[in-house]
C-alpha cells in the first residue's frame, strides 16, 4: 500500500509508525510458535536459551529431548537399539502410545463428523429446509458452548450410558466400551465426544462451499438422465470435495488438540498427546514437551498448507478468481 | 371465455396445480429434513442429552433424602414447624434415621449433602449416627446433650430442603447465598466468591476482547489493503497460530514469560532489569491475559479482515477530495463501515474467552483462574451438583451471547480461515 502523493509529513510519519505497529503484532503472533523450535534442541533441562545456544556452540544443542519421547515408558531404554528395542518403543513408549491413541481417535471422530456433517449440510443448504435457523444454531453450538460444560455433561451422562453386561448388545459393543460396558473410560466415548466437537467445523465449511454451488448443475444432470445417486457422486461431490476435506481437517485438528473432554471422560487407556502434554505442563515441565510441540508445529504447518491449497482449488472449481 | 378463467389450473394428470405444488414442496421439505435427521439424532444423543443431564444434576441430589424416610415423612406432615425450636417428634424421627444410616453406612453421604449448605456437619452426622442406636427418649434432650449444634435452625432448614431430592440449594450456594437462622440470606460481601468470579471472568474476557480488537484492527486493515499476493503471504502468519495446538501455544508462552524465561533473560541481559527484579508475568492474571489474547487474536482478525476487504476505497477518496482530514475520513467514513466486522469478532472472542479453561489452568496460577476452572475444581472434589449449577449459570450467559450473535451477525456467516 503506497501513500497517496498528497500525504502530509504527519501522515507519512503515521504511515511508517503504522507499519512498525503491524510488524510488532505479527511478531507477537508468530514468534512464540517459532521460538519453541530451537528451544527443543536444548542440551540442558532449561526452558530458556543457554549461553552455549546463543553462541551457536554445537554442544549447546542436542536431540536428547526427542530421544526422551522414545524412551519414556520403555522397559529397557539403555539397551542396544535393535529391532526388539524399536518394537518395544512401538508397543510401550508413553508418547508413542499417546500418539497412536490421538491418531485413531482423531481419525474415527473425523470420519463420523465428516460423513454426518456433509449429509446434513446438503440438507441445510436446500432453501426448503424447515426450521433451518434453529437447526443450524443447534449444530453449531458445540463450538460455542464452553468445552468445560460439554465435558461436565458428558462425564455425568457417559458414566450412566452403559449396556447391561449379559445382554446381546454387550457382545456387539463390548470391544468399543469400557470394561463395565459404559461409554465413560472407553475409546468410543472419546470418539463420539470429539466427533460432536468437530461437527460445527464440517457444517460451516461445507455449507460455505455449497453456498457457491450452482444448483442448475444438478438439474442439468437430472435432465440428462442421471439418477440422484449418480448426480451426487459425479456432479456434486467433486465440486464440494475441497470444502469437505478442509472441514475434515478442521475436525481432525479439533480432536487432535482436545484435552478437556478427554480429562473428564477418558480413562488411563485413552491417553492422548494433548492430555500427556497437559499433565506434563502441570507437573514437571521438561523440554520434552517442547520437542512434542515442535513436531506439532510441523504438523500444523502441513495442515495449513493443505487447507490453503484446497481453498484455492475450490475457488478455481467454482469459477472464482484464485487468490 | 368466462368459464375458462374461473376453472382451476390443473396439472397434466388432472390434479389442481396448487395442490400438486404443495405436495411437491412438502416432499422436498421432508427430503431436506431426512438429510439432516441422522446428525440431529447424533447431536441429541452425544451433546444435548448430556447437557440436559447436567442441568438435571444441578437441581437433584438424593444423598440425604434416600436415607431419611422417617424424617421426610415427618417434614411432609408438619411443614409449618418452628425451625428455632423443633418438637420432640422431629428429633425422634431424626434419631430413627440416624440409626438406620449407621446400619446401612450412608451417614457420610447424608452428612455431605447437608454439609454443602451448612458447612461443618459431616462430623456432626458421624457422631450422631454412632450414638443414635443407644439413645433413649426424650431424643431431643439426648441429641442436644451430645452436640448443641443439632438444635441450630439453619441445620433444620437444610434438612427440610434436603429431604426432597429436588432442590434449588445448589443455585443458592452458587449465587453466594448463605443459610442462616431465618433461611436463605444474601451472603456477606467478603464471601461472595462465585458471583465475584463470574464478574471477574466477564471483566477479564472484556479486557481480552478490547486488546484483541486494538491489535487486530491495524493488522486486518493492512491485510485488506495490500495486494492479494502479499496479503496471502502475511495471512499465513495469522493462520499458523490458528492451526497450531493450543497446548503448544500455551507451552510457548510459559517458555517466554516465566521468571527464568526468555523475556526476563533478555531484559536482564540488556540491563533493563536486575537479576532480583525479574518480572512475574506467568502464573498470574497477566499470564492468563497475554496467552489468551494470543490464542484468540486470529478469531478477531479473520472476521474483521473479511469485512474490510470489501469496503470500497473510493468512499475514503471521495471524503478526502471533499476536504476531510485523514482522521475525519477514518472516523466518519472508514470506521462505521468496519462495525459489522468489529461486532462479529468481538462477540466471538468474548464468547470463547468466557468459557476458557486450558490456558488459565496452565498459566493462571492461583489468581488467574476463571469460572471454568472453578467448575472443574468442584468436579474434582465430587461436588457434582454445585459444579453443574455453576455450569448451568455459565451456559445461560453463553446462550444469551450466542442469541445476540445470531441476531447481530448470523450464525451462517461464521467463517473459518
């Protein structure tokens, strides 16, 4: 943005001051996240830069905190690192278990939220949808209602939501529920809780994509003899897919970052990365947390890049100018 | 000619057109509804019913009523008894129930229920229940000799209320009212912890909203006026924090702001601070406000940006050409056009801030806790009904804000990234 030629000296000074202010705010936004990365390579158990790190002495840096992620919870961390050692990392290491739990919970929650959310968004985008505003308000509310309220409600309800141990249902749902046959302390409980938290994001992104959707395309497909199923998969789906995928990514990140519901409804078997980090920060904060944080920053950069690419693709598909 | 116009319009198969249209519309309505139906059921089961359960918990507690059938019956028969001086029959009923509690090991639960409204009664109940089996009439004298506190009118008010499993007691406690000799009274001003914390939460959320607004405005404006190629690069700086894990960002602020952290180290190194004079910016309200501002700033920038981007620059130019100064142009022409963005962003940030839990829990220390943390505290102390009552009050506040947001901004205009 250039200054107009008629700008007075005072306006020029203000203009540069304004640019400095903006730069400072951008630094405020991004610096904390970037500072985590070099700190995670600290050779000392401190949360700040040591003298050696500042003078770029290689001895000030190490990968020991990344190593901790593999050895914490390992039954024999100091033995030779052969295939058995790595197998034990995969089976026993605390952070690896947390990562596996987070991934599976996130994946199933995302699938649930995306499938249900996309179908519902298709209905909500129809002009003839009855009570549209009210239903929309209900479906968006998991994003607005404080997570602590949701978690308290779920912890009451999931402890009661059990199947009788000797019923037919118990054999069907057994593996997904806790030992007592309840939603509390079970993987399924965490998955449905995270799915409901991800639904608003799917609804918002998919309805936004559908708002630019040209309904005459479906009519054209019908008039050319396509049945509703073919129309959906061949015409509608390819066009809204970018919106669906970015909604799914939002849902996955929501689940991957969620800790309050997990704290209230999950048992020790559902240890996730955020929960492990939360406990780590509360108890003894070690740079191992920063190593995890660095990995998560890299993951979020990858996710951001994919969402941006999808957004551009979606706008191109809908005939809008790419930005 | 006259007969043709008065006749109803019909479809090809001879039905009246109006009827056919209504049927078709009803069909498409049903179709649209069936698409949303599975999700509605899912949300009902996993979200609405749990919240309903929580609301029920806030008015229900059977810890005392379950194990006091005799006293409950007596209260029902004598609803207008003198609380200052309950008759012998009431004490007789109480002793019967106490003896029963001792036998079924329910004393703790019953005492805890009364303890919520009259603190310090658990031990009273335990002692009373131990002795109740051996007591002889007159029971009133026997109990009062055991402990004079059995005659306290607030205890009898509490037991009368707790004799029913449905109660508003927890809302009374959550609004800082105290049970006294004459029933529920407004509590001492110094002991108004819950309402004070609600007030503090709203105040802190307001402060954070204002800071976010002040920080977001210049940035959103810059992003809106820069050419697209440059602004999308800068946009990454806004979106990356948005996509980064909340715990990562909170951890980063701990690393920056704690006493041995980067900011303090840098200030000491530069000689601004002495080593003893390190600032305490973490584990207090300052830490909560700084970290929450950082977390919520993108939620303010994004709605502001989407409004600012479509403001035509020609209005400002017209104002300038008509002789307005740059300040007047900003105040009278530009700022009013950004108001929808300011309203949307502020409401969203405020709503999110009021219910925040993780950041205050991790960086707030003792002083920087908000209402969510108190709810969690009561959950961990198993005082579920009080936690539920506080959560219900918070929910009511949030729903009002959500309703205002819907009126002013419209939920379907919520955008992400």
